[in-house]
C-alpha cells in the first residue's frame, strides 16, 4: 500500500461525522478515531479522515475524489441513497461504468462540504 491516509476538509465536524458515520456504515467501514471539534477517521489499515482545516473554511477540489470499495452493487446503492438522504448531492447515480471495466459498478456523490466521494464494486 502506497498511501497512509487521505483527508478531506469540513466546515462542520459534527455534521460531517453524522454524514460519514451513516454513509461509511453502508460499506461496512467503521469510525476508528474521533478528536472532538477537529477530526474523525474511518477504516482499519488505510484511513480516510474528515476534519476542520487549520486555515479556516473547507473548500472542495475540482477533479479529485476518493473512491471506497463496496462489497456489492447493493452496497453501492445504499451508499448513494444514504448520502443523498443526508444532504449529499448527486455526481453520478449508481450504475455500470463500462469505460472503467466491464463489471465496474459505482456511484458518485458530494458530501456536505462539496468533497466528491465514490463507492465502487467490481
């Protein structure tokens, strides 16, 4: 594994934790760390962090996203539905993406701060 962790920013850690606790649970990914008012982490061997940037308000980046492995297409569907229900926005409904591979099934959403995340099952 070449990465230690990936972090995205949030302007409201309480809302972000509520969002990510629910969304990550659809992929069987648990929160492993919480630093009150600062950050939370998800995952065991590789960590995904969401936190308040030291520089102030979080901003999202165009062209970047974080993709999470899903155990099944149903998990991808649940990931998408949960994210949308909690205020995330659609960046690509669940479905096959044959341009990435014959069995590449994914959904893309933006979290409450505009960070783009994906769930994929292959």
